[in-house]
């Protein structure tokens, strides 16, 4: 027999994110926020934007919005044309892997999640077909990745937070 307290657990993620300020500027690399769990505890949370380089073609996107990502998880497959590598000119195909922040003070990995996938011009990427060629700045794909350090409890958001050494490293 199931107790009524089982109904109190959420079927969604155990964390909820406060509203994150968004900016149309592609030069903004970090947004800070706080994340709370069901016990109303606030954890250090920030957003980093990962831009796909100009001149690439995206062959396949392996992630979608709201995906939890792990270290070295493939994010997308790309192709660069006519690359000069050690005197040999040819096309290069590769896979871009996810990096995760690690808190070096307590040796814990942060959690990471894709919160938004947009192009630089803020249009939705869903309608694009692969391969998708990035030839102009406004065509760049931007992955907004949210990092949550559940080992650091905070009372309020530190708007100036930037993960830096010696506390954080990007693996």
C-alpha cells in the first residue's frame, strides 16, 4: 500500500532553477543563478555558453535541451574543410566532447545540463537540417550549459561569480 507522502516527490528533476537572465549579446559568457532543491537549499549555479567555431559544418547534434551531460559526452560532430595539418590539406571530422567543472577544494564534479541551444541570431535550431554550415557570425550555434556545484551552499546569487583556479578547473 502506497502512502500519501510518496505523492510529495516530484516526477521532475530534484532541482529547480530560478529564472535565468538571458542576453542577446553573444559576447556574454557567464550568467549566474541559484538552484534550490526540495529542501529550499540554494547551490552555486552558473551558465557558460559554448560556441561552435566559424567555418565548421555540424554533421550531427547529439544533445537536446534539458539533457543532463557527463564529462567527455559527445555534444556534436563537426567537419572543417581544407585544413592544413602538418603540410597536408584536407577535410577534418571530429566530435566535440563536453567539459565539466570540478571543485578542487572538495574534489567534487559539478552537475551539468543543456538549458538552451540557439544560433547566434537567437533563432531556433530545431528547424535546421544537417549538415549545417556555419559561415557567418549570426549562424553560430550556441550551447548554454548550466553548471551546479552542489558542494557549495549559498544564501543569495553572486552576480559576479566566475569559476576560476585554484577553486575550479574545467575537465
